[in-house]
């Protein structure tokens, strides 16, 4: 009888563990929450070369809109970029005063359904090869990548 009780107890524990994995484990972890934020804000930026022609700009925009998972493509010209920079650096007007709008590259902001779509685009590398593109900029796409990109780096020994 004692053996039967042990077997039943083990079966209940196994069933309970299986149930937990099937129905989730309650509150999401911090890493799961961060990953959701990354997915909900999945986007990347494509900076254009200074000498990009109007035709190249239109071709880049069409190519970006044709990418899988794209939900929105918006263009930012020199003046828009300058306006955004003045807002971001409003606490340092002397820095902003030394920058002309033409010094800031035009760009496209591309919103995606999730970071998996961006990862595929980044890994294929086709966006950077489009005529007129200076550089696509991809932020981190998962929590571990963000930790590697934004964690403080150990510096050399103190002097």
C-alpha cells in the first residue's frame, strides 16, 4: 500500500509539473517582459548616403516596404532629423547650435511585426547593398544581445 501511495504521489507531481508547463508559470519573468517590449517596438533605421538620388530614395523605400513583416515605413529628411535632434538635446543648446540640418543624414524608420523579422533582414544583409544606402542600424533584438551591447565593459587597470 505504501508503494502505491508513493507511485500516486509521484504521478501527481509529474502531472502538476506538466500542467505548469502547459498553462504557463504565472507572472512573466523580467527577461520575458523585456523581450515583449523589444517585439512590441521592433524597428530599424536605414540611413541614406548624402549623394543618394531621388530615384535611389524611392527605390530604397519601395524595397523596404516589400520586406516581410513591415508594418510602417517613414522617411525623415534633414530638417526632420534636425528637429528631432534639437528635442533630444534640448538640455545642451550649444551642442545643437554647432550642427547644421544638412549634416544629418536622411533616413527611413522601418517598423516590423517582431524582432524575428528584423533578425532575418539583418542576417541577410540585403538592405545595406541597396544603392543609396549608407548604413542600416539595427538595435538589439533579444535580451542577451542587449546585455552584450549595453552592459558596461570592463576597463583596463586603474592608473
